């Protein structure tokens, strides 16, 4: 077992891990905590993990399960930290739409949010998302449908008559997130 291999892998994936974690929890500090939990669990199981065919999928599964586990924990339900940290400007063409999608994604229940992030941001198919979430393909389909319905409801056209944050097919727009 080589610690250098672990360090090299984590350094190469850190930005990706932070972005996925942020999309799940919508808070950079919580995302950093989630990434820390993920890379710690990866280190504990590194000897087994490094022999896997899809190491990125394994790590993504650790990340998603850590996120969902924290949402089930009583502490996460009792304590809500509301500090605001300004983010770096995104390279999105419509900043308001990006913010609207982020707000809507935050309002979707955690399991639906995890399913949407895995399916549309990580571009996983139903079976891959089911493995990452530790559930059946049917559950992924229903959580995706419910999550998209919630996102559509939350992103209904504004009073000016233009829809924000959704594509023509009704799926969320992820560019610039």
C-alpha cells in the first residue's frame, strides 16, 4: 500500500469532489467537511479501493452516502448554521438562473437532491446511481421524477413570463454551478 498513490489520487480529484459535495449540500463549508469525511474513509479502505475498476465511482458512492448519512443524523436536524460566505463569480451566462437553480436544488429533499446531482451533474445512468445510493433502480427513477417535479414547481415561470433555470425538456440547467 502506497500513501503516495493515495495522495496523488486525492489531489487529482479534490476539485471534482468539492464541486459534487457543494451541489449536494449547497454550502462550501459543509462541502469541505463532507470531502474530508470522504477522503478519510477512502484512506481507511485504500488497499481495497485502489484495486477497483472504477475508483471514481467508489469515491462518489462514499461521498453520497456520507451526505445522506449526515442528513439522517439528529445533530443535522437540530443545528442549522446560517453564515453566508460569498462565492467566486461563476462563468454562467445567466447568473440569476444559476442562483435560482441552486436555491431550488437546496429546497429539494436530500435524497431527491442526491439523485438529481448523480443523474444530471455526474451523468450517471439509473443503475450507476442506484449503486451509489445503495437502493434499487426503481427508487432512483421515482426519486428522479419527484425531484424533477419539485424543481419544476420551484422554477415556475416568473411574473415576467420567462422560465429560469430549466431546459426546454424540463430538466434542470446545470451550467455554471
